[in-house]
């Protein structure tokens, strides 16, 4: 058992389980997950559809337990305002948020077969294959890629490598192209495809010009077909459009947070990678609203000593992946993490992920690089979890600034702002914008309102920069749409004025931790999976009791009718206590039953035999160690109840029950 | 407090609250639900869309608690197999289930304005208005409609009544038409509209011919647009397509049940009625698979004494609504309810609804009449809950027979059947179908396979009937598509044969309890709502602690900083125990805070004052009675924990804490 597991998993193992000592076998894991119906392709009997999966009894119980833990960890423990908003979203809302225009990938088609590729993935895969072929032709042995990241794996579409030597300058050109592949627009990708004669690797056919493909599922609301809707690509917009009501509910004060668990949809061009890239998925999102001038967090002290594995942006831009282990407190103090609130959520999230069983050794916080971040984001960190697919983004923690509330406010003319009454009126020197309203409107037309809002939302320092620039005759201002606008000094004057303020008004900034539940769930399955030393076919899911689909297995060693009645009585008692238990009264051997139990990740097992009828006793088995205890039936049930609730650990159980060294287990 | 409330609500009231003594005020309730953000129109700041609602913090916490109670009551307590399947559904699946062809309503448009009506609702509303006008013209005073049902209310679209006397035969014709309004097809409705000169009541314009409008939201999966999908109109099909995996998971045995909680969608033509008719809603569905020859239930004895308020079909077909109060056991014994399993779920569901706070006096089980039931259903009962909208179907309990599994099996050629190995091989006389394969195929073409499956799925008695009919030369067989097929005796022979069986094979029947969570939630809000005798403006939601969004309010009588620190400490302790508590440290008066608390349905309130600092005590208030107790802070926290967990009731709390007669409350 790795170090983290002891945080939440009961154990009295003399020696910790060394999972990494067993080579990870993905084929065996996949077979087991299908056999135990954790998840399966949706409509499998109809042939299925890529990127759509159904969770079976084990998978959905695991998911429900993860979500329950999430709700307790965040919503209840932190007193957040929960929301449940619609999936079907009015197109206007997503037009404002930018999703209608920008939530798209570039795709191109094989001109003959119509096979579809993501343009950037195609270019990358073909050029990488050519570089590899060049190395082969030059007789260069390729280095072993120790940590291949998510994106690379995804893009290797089985493009065949042909050993062809390239000119040195071509190699240099390809390498330069690949380093900035994320930066190209669709037309630029089209040019690359033509220039480098990139064709469909499997047919050799030419490709069409890249066209933009919006990743949202579209539908129509109502019988007229006139109301356009999209299935939401994130739950966040449902929070923002309700901000005014939420603020009122919170007595008009910030900071506070809203939270939502729900399904979102992305019509991926070509989903692969199982649960890690799907078209329909469960998210859990928090939107924490703060004063832009005060991003401290009242409970920061509680997490300041949590150690994070940080991969900051400056390290990455040097082309490195070296991890810095640092406490949240230090990282915020050194301004590596932008502010306390962002740091607080990074710390809390690390605690959550470890609590549900993620291996802390395979967890890192990667900061977004400047060119990768949404234009409005102030800072963004991803919790990446390592699995057989590489390092995968599972939780994103972004400071979305005032972007979303500002754009919705401009579009709907509803004030989405906070007013703070000042204890004392204060006389302040402010920078005030004065517009030549007519000329400004003529020049910027429908963007005029947005630009005015943008300027109104700026803090003094930024406004001072604009003022300084204006003195040169023209200032460049970045709007909430991400574009830059040239404003000349005839249209805008910025002058210091002295005003007496009774109220301070501001648009809150939003810090957003956003969880991909399916990705976390799949990573957890990989991290929990190992095989017993004695028999590699005996695999175990060491899920913490907190999230295990079933907490307790109840079995009998014989098919005797009195014993069968007894285990159903025991099961009934456990159910009444709310313990998710499962009777296995099949005719399988006790060893087979335990093996099945271990694959389901059930932490505890109760077994009755003829002694149970005579003496009223029952044994209790712990999954990871296979060690067993014995005691009176009702005492054992009580111990299981306390183990499941986490009020005692296995050590505590050994103090209540006696050690049992019967011959029932198989090892 | 009505009798049911004492089942789950703590109370020491000397006199029960008589909610019905206060006239129900829907306007006040609606205002309160908006003010406390239980729910609100989705995208309200964008003008909203009919039939789409967002749940705010109180509504979504209430919903989460109802779902948690549901999961414990059914999935955990009954060891069901939970599923979480996709919302986006392949069109083929819904083609097979019949939804693509049949899940539709008839609509017609105002030829000028394009205003849209459901054709049947329009005809009904106009004819009813004419009959009413006739009565007025005749000077007949209309009887008071005591119990106006859901459908009628819905269809009264503010059609203006004009006092015009009709001929006696016209009155008779209208009355006859209205009695069978549910039976008309679209073309028939079109004929009625023409014949009776029915126009748009608000414009006087003519209406178009009725056209069918499918109620499913359509979308396309993937970038080619070639894979058609629909948003599921129910979760049930997601269960059925996974039946083979579920059966394997359950070791190949029935009975067992699958269960799913999730969002479903219906693109209603013109949704009104708030949360009761919406385009996106949360359902909880159970599919219980049973041997068609043995619909007994192992736990039937546990519910046989539960009393139901039954409205059987024979009573309704006599035009009456008289309720029969009868135990589940009696109703099944008398064959009023078809079988034990259906009876079991009716009993369990009644227990669930009462547990979460539904008033048992406003709950009835209405059986579907023969013409109203889906053609494949063997028996169907709706739990209807009475609210200001009339009696509304909130839970449907249907015996769907073998319909769904049969049609999916026929379409996909996957065997969705159960095999039971017989202990002893048995020699049985069976009726065997022999087909003239070629002629049968020629005659029935693509329906041939379905008809063979239908015959194969029949029990001996039904097959004997077909055999008897065949002797007349031709037999009429109802297929799984609901249509009748004439099969002649040249194409099919049915003969008794003697076979030795080692295995019995059958397609399980499905009993389906299906819960509309939003409807239950809204009904619960109405049932929990009342106003205090002393002040009608002081309204209360008497939600049981089990489902109340917040369990405990924590307040201080002053803004003293020591007291503020203290309540945050108390809040922290409660959160650690998992109690959803809420601090109100606003400057509002204690009375205002309690009033807000009562509107949120928070059952308990803890108050600290300066005595708390000196003596370490705190008071505890119960919402419904407003009575108060006092004790040491940690003891009070422990009492709250036990009250919330339901291990003690308010009476139990009075045994631990002392009565407090301070002056803090307002009444």
C-alpha cells in the first residue's frame, strides 16, 4: 500500500503493498472493468458510438460515492451555494460567452473517403512519422520516451513510419513547426498541409481545406424550430446567468461560491482514449466570486502547509518538466500561484483527490503557459493525474477574472456587480474616463458598450497605463472579446478627479475549480489496481472504503438453508444501517467469492459458517491484507459500520475483535 | 402538523398544526420560492425559455436530499444495480422502442400568426367554452368543480366564454366528443376543427391541419452529421440495452432490478404549469426483471399491511372517482393490483413519499384505464399527488411485460433472455409453432421475425387461444408493435409435442416504477407550506429534517466579535459532522433571522448570546413549534447531530436538554 492509502484505507499490513512492483497490465485491467461492468460502450448491442459510455452498477456506485464525497468536501464543508441548471442552453447565452464563435476545432476530410481528421492532429502525426523515418534512415536509435504526454499519445494515429532520410533543413523546419503546432489557425494548417504534401496516411488521398467544427451539440427548442439551443459544454454559464439571484441569496456580499454537479457535452471530432475523451461527461464545477482587490481566503491557513507538486509555466517554457515540491503557503508567498484563493482551492483539491484514493505520487499541478490560457484568464493551473495514457488534465483551477460576468452584463444590460457600502464616506482621487460619445459610438459601433465596460472594470494601475498611452495619441485596449482596439485621444480622455464615495462597486472576479469526474474515476481505477504476489491472476482494486461501490460482502461457506437465512438477516441489518452490502449466495467456492470481491474493490467481507449457528460468531476479512478477525455477529456488524463511517480503522477493529486464523482465505 | 409528519418530523407540539385551516395562497408561495431561490426560469436575464427551470441553492439541496433518500430507500436497501447511461441516444435505439414513430403530439398553427396549439387541447378548450356559454345562455348555474383534474386545468387556455345557446343535439354531440377526446387521431382532430369551425380563440384566425410533432429533441453525433441522436425521453431504454451485462452481473438470475437517476428531455409543444410540465427534468427509474410465471416478491410481507388509497379502473370507467382504502395485501389478493411485485413497489413507494414529507391525505393510486395504457402494458398505476394544479401523476408503476426486451432482441439479434437450469430434466407437453417459413416470410416480410418472437414469447394459455383460432382458418395475433396480424392456418401450425427440458428459457417481464423528481419536489413544497396563526405573513416550510436543504441555522443575538467567532467555531464543528448548517451573521434582528430560517424549511436553530461566553451554553429552537431548549454547546451540537440523523426525535432532545423560556423568539 502506498503512503497515501493509509490516509483513508484501513490496514494493519506488516508490509506495505508495493503496487509498482507489478508491471501494470492495461489489457487485464480493461478485461476486468468490462467483466465487472464498471463501464461499457453505450448502445453496445447496436454497435455503439465513439465517445459515449454507460456506467454499470460498480462504475455508477463508484461515481455516486465520489460525487457524494465531493459534495461533502466542498459544498457542505465550505457552505457553497449549490445549483442545478439546465443542460439545454439558449444559443444567445453561449454566443455571449464566446462558445458559439470560438468553441471549435479545425477538421479536414479525405477528399475520396470522407474520413475526418482534426487538422492539427493530422499535421503533427504525419510530420512526427517523417522525423521518425528520418532517424531510422540515419540509423539513430530513438530515445525511450519515459513520460509521453496526453497530447502526443492521442495524435499518434498509427501513422506508419517509412525510413526516408530528410534534408537537414527540412528536419529543422518540421521540428520548429511541431513545437508551435498549437498556435496555427485553420488557414495556416491548410497551407502547411499543401506545402508539405500531407495526405491521409491510410489511403494516400488528398485532404480538404480545414474547416471549423463547433464542438457543441445543437438542437431546437419548441415546435417552431425558431429557438436555437445547444447542450452546454460546461456548467459554468448556468452559474453566471444566475449571479444576481445568488448574490441576493448571499445577502449581497462576496466572497461566496456556487457549485454544480452535472452532465456536459462536447461533440468531439474523433474521440478515442476510453473515458478520458468522451462526448458526454459528468462535471463538478465551483465558481468562487471574489473582490478583485482582495483575493485573500479566510480559511487559507488550513491548507497553507499542503505540499503540492508544481510545474510552473516558466519551467515549461524552458522545455523542462521538473517538479518543484512546495507548500501552498510558500507558492503564494513567492507569487508562483497568483493569489490566496487560487492557492486555497489547489490545496483543498489535492486533499480531496488523495482522500478518494488518487496516488499523490502521480499527481501534479501544471500551470498554463501564457499562449495556452484563455485570453481573459489571470492564472490557471491544471491538476494532472498520471495514468497509462500519460499526464491527463483532471481538474482545472482558473482565475477567470471578471470576464464572464462582464460579457453577460453588457449583453443583457443587467448589473452583475457587487456594491459595498463604505463605513465612512471616503474622498478618493480616481481616474475618470470621459468619452466623445458620438464619435466613440461611430468608431466602435456595437463594440462601444463592451469597450466602455472594459475600461470601467479596470483597476487604477491598468487605467493609468491606458492614460499614459493616450498621451502618445492612441492607446491599445484589449476588450473582453480578446481583441485589441485602438482608441485615439480625441475619443477618450482619462483625467484624475476627486470624488467622495459612499459605496464601492465592482464586478467580482471568478476563481473556478472544474472537475472532470470520469477522468478522475478512471485514473482512480488505474491507481487502485494491482495483482497479488502469489497469483498474478488475482487482481485487486484497493479503493478506499469511502468510495468503494460496495462496502461489505456477506457470504456463507455452505449452501445450508439456515446459513442462507442468516446471511440475509445480516444483510438486512446492514442495509438498515445504510451500509452498501452484497450477499453472494452463489455456489462458487469461498476463494472465488473473495476473488470477485477483490475485483469489485469491496474493502470488507463477512463470512458465516456452522460455528455461526452454534456460537453466534462471524469472521471479518480485510481486502488488501486478507487478514481476518472474529467476534459476535452484532459486534462485527457494528465494527463494519464504524469502519465504513471512518470512525475506526482496521487497527481499531483488531482491538474489538479477535484475530482469526481459520483456513477460509486462499492465500 | 398532519398525522404523517410525525413519522419523520421531530415535534413536541401540544396541538398539531392545522395547515388546512389557512387558505392556501399560491401567489405568496410563488413569491417566497423565488425570493428564497428554490427555482427560477432558466436564462432569466436573457428572457427565459418556457419549460426550462434552474434550481437555486435551496431547490437543488432539497432535490439532492430527495435523491439521496431515494437512493437509500431503493438502491441500497433493496440491493439494486445502479446505472448511469448516456442522455444522447442513438436514433436506432429509440426507433426500436417506438419513440421515433409514436412519441408525438398533434399540433396545429394559427394560419396568420403562427401561434401553436396542441390540437386536442384546442378542440377541448373551445368546445368546453361553448358548452359553458350555452349554460349561461340557458341560465343554468354551473356546479362548483370540487376536484378539477390536471388535464382539464391545463386545457383551459383562458378561452373567453360567450353566452350563446346551442341546439340540444349540438350540446349532446359536444359532450360525446369531449368524453372521448383522447381517442382521436390527428386527421380526425382536423376534421373536427373544420366541422365545428374551431379557430384560434384569441385571434379568430383559422387553424392549419394538425401535424404530428415528435417530442424528442434531435441532434447529430460526430462531425459528419450522419449519426442521428435524440436526447432520451426516459432513462428506461438505457437499462434495456444493457440487460445482457446486468444479467451476467447478477450471475444470470432473476429477479433483480436496475435503477437510474438522471436527466430526461421532452420538447413539449407549449409547456405551462411551472415545474409540473417542463422540457428537461430529473427522473429516477427502476426496472425490475421478473419471471413472467412468477411475479411474487420475496419481501412482499414487509409491505402487505401498507394502506393505499386506490382508484381502480372499473370505478373510473363508471365516471366516478371514489377512493377505496385497502392494504397492498388485500388488493393483490383480490387481483385489483395484478401481482405481488407491482403491489410491493406501490407499497414501498407510498412509504418513500410519506418519508420525504408528502401528505398521505393528498396521495392516491390511480389505475390506468384500458384505452389509456400503452398497448404492451399488463397493468399500470400512477401515484397522483394533489396540489393547487389538481391531481398530478408523479410516479408511474407499470408492468411493461416483455415488450422492451423483446423488441431490442429482435432488432439486434442479441438474446435478451434468462436461462434457468432445471434441477431435474422434465418431460413436458408443449405447444410448438411450425411455420411455412417461405410463405410466412413472403406474407409478413420485415414483421415476420417480430411475429415469430411474439409467438415464442407467449405462455401456453395464450398459445392455446391462437391454436383454437387457427382451427377456424385464421388467427389474429397482436405483435409487439401493437398491431394485429391475421395469420392463416397454412402459414402456421401449432401442435402439442412432448419434450424433455433441461433448461427453461424466457424473456423476463419488467415492472417499472418511474419517478418525476421535479413534480414530487414541487408537490412537497406545497404540502410543507403554511402560515403562522399569529401572523399570516410568517410562512413556514415544514420540510422533514431528512430532506431540508439546511439542517441547522446558527445565529448570535449581537454583532459582538467574540460571539461571531463562537458561531463560526460551532459551524465548523457541525460541518465536520457533515451537518448542513448555515451561519447568519447579518445585522438582521433575531426574529427576522428565524423568519428567513422558517421559509427555508430549516428544522433547527442554534442561538448564542453573552451567557454562551460566560456559561458555555447555547439554545436550540425547533421550527414548527418554535419551542426552545438549552444546554452546553457541545451537548447541543451532539443533539442536533442525532436529530438530523434521526436517532432521536424532539421528545428525545427534551430529555437531554432543558426547556428554555427566554424571550428570543417572536411569537
